[in-house]
C-alpha cells in the first residue's frame, strides 16, 4: 500500500481550536466547527460521506496526521 503525504501546515494555520472535516481524496477542508457531530453532519450534507476528522490546535506547532 502506497502512503500519501499531505502538508497541512498552511491549512491548519488558518483555523484555531476547531475540528475540521477533510475530503479524503483532496484533503480540502469541507467543514469546520467546535463540535465533531456538527462538523461530521455538515460534511455529509455537502456530499463527503467519509471525511477525515482532525483537530486544528489552538497554538499551531508540530502536528502529525496519520491516514490509513
């Protein structure tokens, strides 16, 4: 299985202390919010049925997102 690497540093810097739903094929942010339930439902409402959920830290530093 080939591992895909995505640099989310610029994306995560635009958000602070929120949950993000990312499109799994493009890693584009499709929804953001304080609660995972609302972020997940927003993503599903626009057609992304299995988004990647991650948290944008309050103070951006080193951050690792693992996709399997």
